[in-house]
C-alpha cells in the first residue's frame, strides 16, 4: 500500500463497512455483514452529480448503521497516483467532510479486471456485465480490506497473548521467559521466570537471575502478581516476611513433590 492508503485499524468492527468503487458514471457499492467478515455487492449509484452521489451514500450509511467507508484507490502499477486516482482522492476528501463515519482508501489495482473475469466465468452476458461489474469490483475491494483487517486483528490478539505469557501463563515448557527488573540504584538485571504458583488465593512469580557468576548459587526472587488500574499484570515486592516465608515454603514443597514424582 502507498502512503495514501492507511491500513485498517486492528479493532473489532462495531457495525457494517461500506465499500465503494468510484467511477466517472457509476459508483459500485458493497456492504459487509455486521461481523465484518463477508462483503456483498449492492445496486450501484449513478453519478449524475457528486452532491447527489454523496447524499445517496450517506442515506445508505444511516440506514444500515455503517461504521466505516472504504473507497477503492486506482493506483498505477508502480504505486504512484495517476489522473484517475487523483480524481478519486478529491471525491474522497469531499466525502470525508460530509460522511458521519470514517472514510478510508484501499488499493484497487486490477480490481475491475478481476470483477470482469469473475462475471465472464459465470457466463454473464456482456450487456448485463456492464451493470454488475461496478458492484462486484466494490465487493472485491471491500473483501480485500476486511481480510487484511481480520489478519491484523488476529496478529494483535496473538501478540497480546504472547505478552501475558511473559509472566508465566501458558509458557511452553521448553522455552524460558526473560524479564528485566531495575534495582534501587537504577541498575537493570535480567531474570528468567521459572514458575508462577498460587498460594492462599494469591499468585506469585518465581524468578532466577541469569547474570549470576557460574561459581555462585543463584537466589530465587519471589514477587507477587497483581493487576494495575488497566487490568494488566504487574509484579510487586512482598513486604511481609511472613508472606514471603509462606510462599517460599510452598514453592520448596512443590519442588520436593516434583522430585518424588
């Protein structure tokens, strides 16, 4: 994609998304389902005037609770803006001022040819293809946007799950998770999370330093696992010696049980 085409935000859709294939005489229209997974072609809008076209687009947006509009941008094969793309951008910029929802652009190179190919394969007659091609092109534009959006959402959700694993939740047994802690003197130290255990309805992370000299015996660090104001996991010091001893005893017992097994 070029700088003119921001990628879709990685957020779950909250309404239908509209796809537009803007031509000089007709504007192809497609609408997604409410889950943002599938695009389907609608009746095209005749571009008698831009003002009339904008009004019809906004009517559809309001009637179908459209949360976003995606307009196909006909870039050149080298990703540069040609005359048609510049005309489309002018239409888009004016639509943005009037539309009650965000308006984005999406690369539509060769989309119209693909729509023609699909209709030909379905044995649609030439005169009927002219009436359908704009809607099919809009559906292809929108479907490409939806697929890219879904991929971005899944990638972000996977990254969030990986971030949680750093505190020991769901860590594969053959992988070590490393975290960095800063001491009172501002020095950073790396620790490996060896386990997360539950003691008296509280969760505690057991850490071992990885920068210890091989001749020295590494002392385990125990930190309590809590939630911050945003609901994210944070590690805090254990101020009570009694609490620390209780958790340490529980962890030693856990090790003894594993050895016996």
